[in-house]
C-alpha cells in the first residue's frame, strides 16, 4: 500500500521525505563535509578533485558545480544541507533562495521587502479564515506548589540572518531596526523575569544531525553544547550550559508517558537555538555566559514524516506532567517554542509569506491551542511554505501551560509581527501563566498588541546580510 503524499502537489515545492533523503544521501553528506573550514578550502581550491571523493551521480555533480540548487533539490538535496554550498561560496540564504525563483537578486530582495511572495496562486486551496475557539476538555490537573514552576512561554522566529545582523553590528541599520525594536520589551522583561532554566524547542538545520540519523524528538541531556559551525564559522556567542539532572528527570517521565525521545549527551547547537537566546538576552560574546541553563529539545521538521501539531501539543502536556513531578530544588522554568513563521527557502515558490495565515495562527495559539492541533501538515506547507512547518514546535510550549490542565488562561504580555527578516516573516509572543504574572510586568511594558488586533507586516529598507 503506497503512502499518501499530498504535499507532492504543492506548486513550486519539494518536500524532503524518506524517498528524497535516500536519493540525496551522498549529496547531503558532501554538503555536511563543508562545515569544516579545511574542507571548504580544499573544495574551493579544486572543486572537481574534491567531488571525486563523493559518489554523486552526474546530475548531482554538475548541479553542485553550477550551484544549481533547484536541480540539487530534485536530486534529493535539502535546503539546509545545500546551504553549506552557498555559504562556502559566500552566498546568503536570501541569495540562495532567490536563485531558485528565476528572479534577479534585486527583484527577489524587493519582493521580500514588499511583503514577500503572496500565497494566492501558489497553493492548493484558499486560506481558511479565523474560526471562534471551541473550549476543549481539560482532563488533567496541576500540582499545587510544585517546586518546578512553569512561569512563562516565549515564542519567536529564529532566522539565521537575525543572528548575523547582531554579530555584525547591523541592528541599528534601517532594514533591521524594526525587527530588533520588536524585542526591546522582551529584553527588559527578561532581565526582570530571568528563569533558572529554559526548555528551548527548536529544529536542527542539518547541523548536529545529518542524513545518517533522523530522530523525531531529541532531548539534550548533556552539560555543555558547543556553538556549531554552519558553514560561515561559529557564531561569536557563548556555548550553552545544560541542566543534566532536570533533563534526566524529564526523560524518565516523558518516555514513561509514551513519548520515545532520543537522548543526546553531546551535540552542537545551531542558529535555531542560539538566535532566540541572543534576541532575548542580548549580544553576548563567546567568553561570557548566558544567564540561564538550557535544555535543548530538537524536533525534526526537515525530513518527512514530521510530527503533527497534535503530537507536539501532547508532548508539551507530557513535559508539564514531568515538571510537576520534579522534587528537586525550586526552579523557575520557561519553555520557548521557536521557528517560523511563514517562509519557504527552496524551489520556484521561495520567498512565500502569508501574513494573514501567520496572524490567524497566533490568534489560535493564544485562544484555542487545542483547536490548532487539528491543522494538518498540508495546512502549514500549503499556506506557510515548506519551512513554515517549524511552527508545530510552538505547540509544545503552549500545550504545557496552565489553562491546558484546567487552570487559568495565560496573560498575553507581548506580541510582535514583522515582514521580512531575510526570507522569513518574524513572529514573537510572550505568554505568562496566571501564577507567574508579576506586578513588575507593568514596569516591563504594557501588552502592546491585543490578541484580536494582529500587527500588519512592515516593509523596510533592504540591507545586505
């Protein structure tokens, strides 16, 4: 019996599934080799000789030499692996994505600044409108006075170009200033509400994990996580300190709660984890330390099949049950959901942005997260682009909140939306559980955007990233 793969019909889009992964295994592994500076130097010195070391088929080989990313994708390449080729040649993600559309670099950049590629005519169906939330059943209860208090959820995009803008001192440039202005409230709030530990949900971008292993849910149980070299050199930020004791407790509870986690004691972390930390805690150098310990929770959204929104939501509930069982030291815990919002980095549909869909997602996330679990993968891919599927990660943080266990609804502390940051729509949200809403929140800033008033996208002046 053949598997149902409706995503094959989405225009201008190639979904990286097991068949594509098998087809492109050696191509993607070649790309991974370019994460090492010495290999990048050897490749640039003699590309033909370097490619002789890899069993690529003739079409794959020529596509690499031509930097023909569309053909590479047809031949089983995935954009996150292929980005190492572009990085080696000094290309930005925006230049790489634009090269697959048939547009000039300037025309693609102008399209993104103007709000991105419109979904109309580039999807299988029309946008589903907002529907009023229907309260779901609350079958679980909270542990009173739990030593590990889940205080707030934070949601943010993790665009690599945002990290580059911080690292290169471009945050005050006109193109970037409006992006970073959207996080000024959060930086002040974070100083006043710094947690002990952050469970940071993100997706690895063909950095720690390559085609030889594709774990669905990875829980970092180590004590230290070095910053990865993604092809441009490591970001100049601190390495990440873990919390092995709490991570081991979570693993024990969550796996017994019927979630088959992959436990990893050693791994590098890429922009999916470091960019959110920089956005919230500021530009820290490699010799400094992040003010929190971090438990990485990496979710596969690169190779299909990927977990459903419902599965991620239920994992969030399992995380909350694990936190409620903790009997160690008192802890202030936050869970961050990262990735998205709408964006597509590959194929002729690259540059897709869907502002209406993004804001409907935010509305649902606030008011009806359980209803949001009914949205299928095709909804994300068709409406929000092939890489928009990262948004299922946000449901993990939301599924763990008080109101999903019969408690009070969270307070929307801050909401921000902006188009574009390179190829991506930026979304950001801070929600706090009722017991975690301090009187000092007013000092950190009023809620800037009510849930019923989405922020329209804002075009800014282009900048080279």
